[in-house]
């Protein structure tokens, strides 16, 4: 398993854990609810950024190298 795949898996685990926590009503105040939602949004942003970087920096570089080797 590649580093970014493992990282993405950990992101997914944390998102699901936080969603379950919200679903079970573990946020005792509106501020805690907002913090949990913000955490999910932040992780989803990080996932999107990671996917973009991997796609554009790693796989496109490999494709470029194959053309000139």
C-alpha cells in the first residue's frame, strides 16, 4: 500500500468516527457540533488536496518520464 493510500484510509476512518460521534449525539453543545463539522470539512479538503497532488505531481510525472525514456 502506498503512503498516500494509507493516509487516505486514515482520513476516511477519522471522518467516519466523527460522523458516528455526531450521529450518536456526543456533541454536548453547538460549539462542539461546529468543531466536529469543521473537522470533517478540513479532512475532506485535505483528501481532495492529496488526490490532486498525487494525480498531478506523481502520476503525470511518471507518464512524462515514460514518453522520454
